[in-house]
C-alpha cells in the first residue's frame, strides 16, 4: 500500500497534536505498530478459517444436523462450540456464517465505493446544478430512515444474500457519496489539479489520476469502518427476519434463533456475538490505526 | 417586521425550513415508490390466505388500491397538506391516532437513552482527558471500541441474559405506560434505553476525549489559563469542555437518524409498543398510509433536529452566528 505523495506532505501538519505530542516512538516500522498489525492478523485468521479451512479440513456441514446431537454444550467432543436446537455444529455455522458476513461487507463496500464514490467525486468536481441536485438527493437519504429502505428492498427482492447486499447498499451509497464529495471539494482547487486542468487534461483523467489517489486514504479507512457497520447492520436485518433466510447460516440469524432459547442456552447467542464483535472491533481498530498513520481527519 | 427579517436566527431557520420542504417531499415520494414496488398488496396481506379472489378485489377497491400509484400518492399528499394523514388499512384507526399512541414510547426511549449517554460520556471523557494514557483512559478506550462494534440485537440479548435472566433486575419484555405508573415505566424502559445508549456512549467518549485533548495541548486560551494559575480541572471543564459542546451538538443531531433505526431493533427485542414495532407490522401488512406517516414523522424529526442544532450553534458561539448561515 503506497501512501500518495501529496498526502505524505500534508501528514505532518494534519496529525492531531494529541498524537504528535504523545508517545515519542511514533516513527516505528510498519510491522511493529501493533494497533494495525494485530487486528489485521486476526482478520486474516478469521478469513482463512471461514473461506479456506472448510476446504482442507472435514468440517461438519452447517445444515442437516442429526437429532441425536441437539443442544450439546460448549466443548463437546467433535463439536467445539456445541450444537444448536436442530443439531447443527455451531463451529461450522460460525465458519459458513462468517463467509456470508464477509461477502456482504465486501459487496456493500464495493457497491458503495463504485457508485457513491464516483457520484460524489464527479459531482464535487463538476459543481453547478449537478452538485446541487445530488446534495438534495443526499439530504433525502440522510433524513430517510435507511433501515426502512433496507427492509423494503430486501422484502421486495426476497430473502437472499445478494439481495441483502443490494438492501444494505442503501446505507453505503449515500455515505460514500458524502465522503467522496467532501474529499473532492478540498482537492478541486488545489494547485496541482488546477495545473492539470490548465494544461488541458480531460476531466475523467484528472479525476482518475489526480483526485482518486489523493482521496484513497480517506475512502479506504472509511471502507473499513463501513465494513464493520455493514456486518452489524446485516446482523440487525437478519434479526428482524429480512436478511439471510434459514437454514443458511449467518451470524445474525444464529443470534435471532438463539433468542428463542435465551434463558436455557445462552451460548447460542453468545458464540456468534463474540465473533461478530471480534470482527467489527478489528475492522474499527484498523480503520483508526490507518487513519492516524495517514493523517486522515 | 423589518427588525424581524434582519434577525439572523430567524433568517437561518426560515431558509432551513424552506429547504426542508423538498427534502421531506422526497422522503415521502421515495417511500411511496419503494413500498409500491413490494410484491403483494395490503388487501391480500390483511385478509390472509383464505380470502377468495373476489373478496380481495372488493377490498382493494375499498382501499383504493386499484387506482394508479400517482393518483394514490396525490390523494395522500393532498391529505397531508391539509393535515390529514389518512386511515390505516388494517384497522379503522386514523394514522394520526396510531402515531399518537406509538410515538410517546419511542420518544421516551430516545430521550432517556440520550440522557444516559450524556450523563455517562461527559464525565468519563473529562476523566480520560485529565489523565491521558492513564488507567481510566485506556480502559474506557477499550470499552468504547467494544461498544461501537457490537450489533444492537447482540447487545440487547446480552442485556437480557445478564439483567433479566441471570439477575432478574429488569423485565425482559413488556411495557408500562408513563401515565400508569412512573416507577413501572422506568422499570421497563431502563434496559432498552441502556441498550440504545451503549453504542452512543462509546462514540461520544471517543469524540469528546479526542476533542478535549486536542484543545488541552495546543490552544492559546488553555495556555493563557494555565499561565494564570487556573487549576487543570477548571480549565478542562470551564474552558475546554464548553468549546467541545459545539462539536458534540453536531454529532447529537446527526445521530438522531441512526438512533431511529436502532429503536426498531430494540423495540422488537423488548416488545415495546413504539413506532418501530408498528413499522415492522406495517411493512409486513403493506400498510402504506401508516408507513408513510412514520417515515414522514422520522423525516421531520431529523430535519428539525438539524435545524435546532444550527440555531444552537449561534447561541453557543456568537462567532458563527452570522457566518454559518448555510452548511
């Protein structure tokens, strides 16, 4: 990950004094800064276990559990996290459910970045009535309870993972548009952009070669923050019954099913909660750490 | 009259209210469109699976569902302008009376949660800023990171496991009206409000701590106050905190829209008869007038919150009274 040149120049002045005046060894090596590497390491581990581990190790199936193995407690032989109310291995449902969470988070961020980011940047760069119209549309989305929109979209398309991604994009597109617009507005009148414009560079080339690299730190850190938020929201949507349908495993619908047995088997809620929390803490910490490092405010 | 039109606060609020109208119109039009795109309709959803085709048809005609979407939207819109929100499709009640019954619950939830948030986060962030990198600071940073990373259903269920199942301090579900008994009401509302407040507390502590620390290390007025021999506590509370209130206010205004979303989940977990609960019901019944009414109220709440925020800016900081007419 290369830090754009213009950003390096401004970093020194934009780092909040609280950080700069704090601990002295600020200029440690990239790898030695635990605040980024530890959460990144945990995330890589989680991704490995969710996506690759089931391919190389015979993990039990997340669906079609046997009646003999219903509601086994934690640390049962063969079922490290026990089994749920229909005898499915919870460990396996966590792994397959994690796939869903990560895929949804990635999909929603990608759509938000592509649609919202482009819209925000282009409208800030163009300015004029296009920008004014977009701002009003963004205001509408800001005043609109996005959860209603997400529920409605997912309800009208029917329950499936892809449709949850579309529904949650109702959150990410306006958010990315705002961030990208704010970032592009700051850059628009910078000397290097003006110089490029005066020498006859086409608008799309200025945006691609001059704006995008300088907006990247802001957008990337926001992507991580947004990924955490998306995972949380996906859990909420599942919980309300408008997300990933059973029997497909997802952390959110595991929590929703666990609610019915909460006084007898709290583990059914606790285990997916721990994984959800761990993932989101790691994403937030990475976002924080990178923001401090890149001097993004 | 001339004096009045010159008043910046009035001018700002007037302009904000004017720009709010197209926004609110957009919100209702958007929700009308989205709701009409849903498969299934109110008639079959309300009558259930046993209804015959003829019955559904007759009921649709009665509810005006057979008319084109623009006609229906126009009817609804004309009603709203004259102060009539329409009638619920699933019951003979008017939308206004449905909202009147549901809104106080949600409003109390949000206000209670906001009070808890401010009461906890302001003192904690002062303690953090007083001894940065101290025990309290580190502990609260870890906890606030956790609190902003937890999903609302998880948090609500954890709260139920600990405070309702294990210790039985608060009831897991149920609601007692404020008019019935104050103690009973607080008993049922405390746990949901705490659940609503926890992520906000984390968010506010992170913001306030960073803002206070930044001021304490760089600003001239802090250096001046220190030079005069003002105690650190007094500087923090009287000089730094007062300045942080402006930023805090912006966040409170912005949070309101998010908070409204979370109330849907919290009300569903704790079975509180609030707007969120009604909303879920209305969505599954395709009860468009009720959905429209709720969305409109939410929209107005967000727009008003932003307006009040803007006006309070001027009250808190005279410097932005004239400059900050638009943002």
